[in-house]
C-alpha cells in the first residue's frame, strides 16, 4: 500500500515552492473547515484537518521539510562527515628532553656574590669622594634645638643656625601657652601660633 505523504495531503508536487504550499493549505483549510463541513453534511473533516495542519507545519519550514524529504528517500539527512578525533598521543605537545646526567639547574651564587661585592665597593668609594651637602634649612616647625630670631612683634621665627653659640638663640623647650619656661630661658610666642618657645640667650664669648 502506497504511503500518503504530506505532499499528497496538500495536493502539491514535491518540487512545489513555499507559495504553492501556502496556497494549497489555505484552499484545503477553507474546504475542510468544521462549519462548512457541517453545513454540507461531510464527516471526514475531523480526520482530514489535523493531517492537513501537520503537512503544512512540516512543508512550510525549510529545515523540517529537508528532514522529511530525506526520510522519503530512505536516507537520513546528514551534514558533512567530521574528521575523526585525534588521539591523545598526536595532540599532546612534545616536551623537550635533557640528558639525565646533567641534574637539576644550579643557581649561580658565585656570580651573584661577585657583582654584589662590586656594587658595595662602588658605593663606598663614591661616598669618599662626595662632598657633604648643606645642612637642611628651617622647615617652620619649632622644636627643641631650633635656632630662632625674635621679630619686632615678639614672635620667635626659626632660622638656620650659624654654629656660633655666642650668636644663636636656641630653643631650650617648647611649651603650651599656659606653661612655664625653665630657668635661664625667656618665653616667646611661636610665629605659627603652635605654642611658646623657651629661648636661651647666646653664650657670652668671654664666658
């Protein structure tokens, strides 16, 4: 017994395009509509309409139609054959081999020690020929040992020490505003307003 195909159900040739298939489906859907079938006294629409719908669902979709056509020819639709998977021996990267008698790599301690010694000698020699820099200038922060001058308004301002104890006014203590300076020093307000600088008088050169 011959098999009824979706093409037979829609009444189109296997070479029909999508437009022909759509037109055939619309015509059959109108013909087998339940309301029209009841008015004409036909009873086969309940069986025919599901088959018509299925035929249109398959043939109107290019992918489903290709699979269906392949099944009609008796051969499943297949894509291009994939190459066989490579064996693990072929895909694994080849690691370089070394003679076993060489043993593990050794760290060049002698070379590192030699260059480190040269660097130390170079630093020492450079320090011998480098002239000492000038002492840092005042940073404006009053502290014990800072040299100051007394301004016209009575504030103490930090200056660079001259190194002459008969000239330099030196801060002996730095106290809050309500503190008391030690004996032998005079209180002067810090120019920055941070407290009171207790300043000693210059040492008498004739002592």
